[in-house]
C-alpha cells in the first residue's frame, strides 16, 4: 500500500475488527495508482447509501466502504485475467478481496460476459418455453421450482389437483450437437424413483435412449456408458474438439464409476404416451426423454412459435452468440 494512501477511520476500524489487513493490501495492490480515488469515491457513495437506505446505519460506513472498494478491485482482477486469457473464479475473488460475489454479475460490471451467464440464459429460455407449453396443454396445473439443498431437485415440478398427480421435469438445454449421455439418463431414473414420473426434456438431437429397450436398468446404462466413454477416451486426439470430447469422456467415466452400485429399473415411455396418460389423469410411471426437435414440434403444435424459435436458437447458436431482450440470463429462474 502506498504511504500516501489514506483509508480513513471507518474503513480502518472495519479492517481491524475483522482482521482484513492482508485482504486490504491485496485490494490496494489490484487498484494500484487509483487506490486513493476509489477510496474517496467509496466513502462518498457509502454515505449516500446510508442517507437513502433506512436499514443502513452510520456504524455500517466502514463495511460499505470495504465492500465497494473490494468490488472495484474484483472488477480490475477480472479485466486483468481476461487480458491474459484467463477465467476468474469465485474462490480467487474471495482469496484476494474477501468478498463473496456473483460471477456473472461481476463480469457484467467489468463489461464482459461470463460463460455461466450464457448457460443460465439457455436454461431460462428453455424454462420459459416449457412452462408456456405445460400451461397451454394443462391450464389447471400448478408449477414449482424445488429449492436446492432439499435432496433431489428437478428443474420443475408439475402438480395437478382432482385428479391428483405429480410429475418431475428436468431440462437439458444445450447445443444440438451435444449427446444426451448416460449420466443424464441416470439422473432421470433417480427422479423417476422419487416422483413416479420423470420427463427429461432436451435440445439434443442425439440420445443414447435409442439403444435401450422399453425397460431399462441402471446397471445396463452404466456398463454401456463406460464401454462407450472408455472407447472415446482411448482415441488419439488431433484437434481441439477431439481433446474437448476426450475431457468430457473422462468426466463422464468418473461420474458413472461413482454410481457403479446403483440398482434401479424403470420403463421408458414416449412423450405422446405421457401426454395421453396425463390427460387421462394418471401419468405413466417411468422415464420420458424428449429430443430437441420433438420439443419444438410440441411447441409449434400448441401455437407457441416464438418459444419454438427460442429453443431452436439454443440448439443452434454457440454460447457467444446467444442473447435475449426478454429473458434474464444472470440467475437461474427460481
């Protein structure tokens, strides 16, 4: 820290109270020559916030100043890493500033786009499309998003009263070239075991479901998955795409090996069979896997052309080109 830098009594008290001296040194090192200007701005901004927000007190001045300068330092860190071709992690920000941050928000404040933001946008566009479809087909259902930390958490629960039924729904919104893997099938089977009916709705055009019969068991899924992924992993790689596929295969092998003792069995149903059973008031017990084009046809048949176009964009466009003026991308819809 420069000897000329004056941090003020409020910030000094906060730093001393929470032993943040090392973090403050790290923050000022990131801010460099702009440190004093940022601190002066943070004091003025903090006082303004206290005056405008009745929940903040004068005693909060040091904390607010620290959070403001820490956030500015985090933005600087993101820009520096980006210039070097590096991705900034949440743990790196916490280690250097002591702050817990939302990385997509931080990237946006830095004038950049975090990869998670695009992944969230894919999920949220998909959620909007599916929610519109289910409400169009079954106007009297209620939907809810399970909170994380409550055990199994599908993306959506759809509930109907009189007659009473419940189904779980999981979205997999990614580019159509991505294979719907054995890991996703296992996840669907776990939801099916917990809720009776699990609907796995995807944007993929390729799926491993076609190699299975009407009844599937987890051991068969794991064995066939390990065989397929180990074959991919053993291949020589010459291009970046091949290296990426090999990395995906390695991750998939690890995931399946952890579930080697899983013992479940369930029935596979088509989406047409599911919808008919829902209309009859008794959803088919089992797993339903819908590919991207099947989902788009369902949306078009329901007159939801705009949502069908959004799903097609999710399927076709790479992360860097996906955007929406209507759907939030920073947080997953909850």
